[in-house]
C-alpha cells in the first residue's frame, strides 16, 4: 500500500474544509409583506376532494418561491366509509374545529380551504396579498432534521402564538374502498408533522426536531406566527430542506 505524504494529506484536508464552508446554508428570512397561509382540509375518503388536491398541487411553484405557505391537513372523519386515510391525524381534525369555531361555523367539512385563518370559498383569489407583516422570522436548519427560528414583533403586537408543520410532496395512493374506490390519488403539501409551539410575547427563539426527510418526498418546514384569539397570521415562512 502506498502511503500519502503529509503535504498531500494537508491539501486534501484544506480542500474538504473549503467545500464544507462553501456549502449553502439552509436559511431564510421573512420580508415586509405578510405571506398568505393556505390550508386545505382534505380526505382520501371524500369524493369531492381530489379536484381540490389537484388545485393545491398547482401552487408548488408559488410556494417554492416563498410567495405562500401551503399545507394539506388530511382528516380521518370519513374513514368509516371504508377507506382509512393514512395521512390523517386527530390533531388535524382538532385544528379544523378550532378554525371553524373562530369562523363561527357550525360544522366542519371537506374539502375546505382556509386562507389566513378564514374559511375561503374563492380559490382564484386565495393568493391575493398586499398586507404588511406584523412579525419577522429568521429560520435556519441547525443540524440533521433540526431547525430553529428567531421571531420578533414590532411594538403594539402583544401576545402571539406559532405552529410548525413539515409538509411533503409526491405522495400517491391507490384507493381500494369508499367513495374514491379505484382511483389513484396524488398528493402534495401533505402535513406529516404538526407541532403547536405555544404562546409568547416579544422576541423569542423556537426550535423543531423534524421527522426524517425522504429523498422520494421533498419536504418543506413551515412556521406560522399568528394572533392567538383570531388565528390570523402575523407572518409565515418556509424552508425547503
């Protein structure tokens, strides 16, 4: 076996360190405008949901450019029909009930689009913006599946709350029972992790240990900062890493 000279080894180490230093940091900072937050409440057991799922998938370029935070919350209250939605979680249904209560709705339904905390029926206008942000977020990846965010608010903003989500693209299901029996469904922005982050005042640091990333399903890590009483977002931000 040929030995490697100390000089060659030293240059190799320098090259490796330079490559690591040049590696792009996964970091983002929110802007002056409030980013629209779009939530879709959907189910694989709901026959009217696939068109809404397709509409949501069409927002991928917009979300990738940071112009919206988009999330698909799958719910399980249609599972009794015969098909269990593997992406559904009780926490998603609980969140939808909170949204319904804030909007004065007597029931929950699918597909439901929620824009900036409000029940929203006009999909074509869901991405309209123009409002000024009332919070600033600086978010970065700090380790393997570890993230942190620094949140600050201007004078006049009292208590604020936040939640994290991890969403994934490129999921599919071959439905074998229920209203969508025989259909092949495609899903993007699927919420795989939903973590309420509590209530705060003033500048604070939030952290998240995210579910492991999957090469086949690109993920986005999202943080939404909002008014606790109304659910109205103050600002939102995504990282695609």
